[in-house]
């Protein structure tokens, strides 16, 4: 199985942290956790909805840069800041992922005070 860093370029949020936005290994793309950041990697504080949507949009940009779409997701891990955001999260989630839904894990209350939401994904890129 080969490993290749696939995401870079103008449309991909940069990070000053030591991780790749996404790695293709074999038939899968593994996208690192995406949060509410701008193109320079600076955190953008917002409402839960704003942070959640910005995180999903950053995720989508990375997936599309690898030649795939969110419809190719096989697993999604979500990190929701507070229990009170869960209903809103589920409504937004349905705008980005369609049935049959990917396997999913959702952790609540694990982000501290810095972020309200983060998401990572595994995408099938084999043909």
C-alpha cells in the first residue's frame, strides 16, 4: 500500500500544527480533524452553527482536492463541544451527508473552550 500526501494548494486551509490535511493510503483518504479555521489556519470563533458549517466546508475542500466527494465517506468522527448543540449538529450533518450514511462516531464535551466543533473523515477513493 502506498502513502501519498494529496492535499495542498490554494484552496486548502493551512496549519501551523504538525499534521497533513489529508493522506491517501491505498484506496482511502484520511482527512485530519477540521475545525473552524480560515485559510491561514487561524481559529474563527463563531456560533455553533457557524463553526460547524466552516468545519464541514474545510473538510469538503480537502476531500474535493483529492478528487472525491463527501458522498464517498465511509466513516465520520464528530466532536461536539456541548450536549446542547447535538440537535443542531444533526440537522447540519444531514446537509453534508446523505443516506446511506457513513459509519459515525460523535463525542460530546471533549473540546474544552477553544472550539465548538471538529470533524474528521475517512473517504473511499478507490474506483
